[in-house]
C-alpha cells in the first residue's frame, strides 16, 4: 500500500500525517507513507485545498482532516 499525505506543512497536514501513522499501527497494516510538500506535485493530483490523502495513486481526501473512524474506514477499504 502506497500512501501520500499532501500538504505544505500546515498544522492540519501534520495532524493528518500523524493520524495516518497511528491508524496504520492500530490496524497492523504495513504501508509506505510519504509526505509530499512540493506544491507542484500536490497540484498534479488536482487538489486545491490541503491536506490531501492519496492511497495507491487515488485521491481519497482533500481539504480536511478526517475523524479517526473515517480514516480507519478509508484505509481498510484500500488495503
């Protein structure tokens, strides 16, 4: 599983990255997690608001930090 957290370093972006790591540990799922901060790379995914979450090259979240429950459901869906 390839996961990318898109964001330029704002508080919400950092929160999402931490939440992703915590959820993966809780679900005992191994994934490659990459933080993408380059604005050109972020825009290439077509999102205009950060944070963004990309799983296996599919944008699944844009412009918000999901609840723990929502994030868990999203990760389980794409594992």
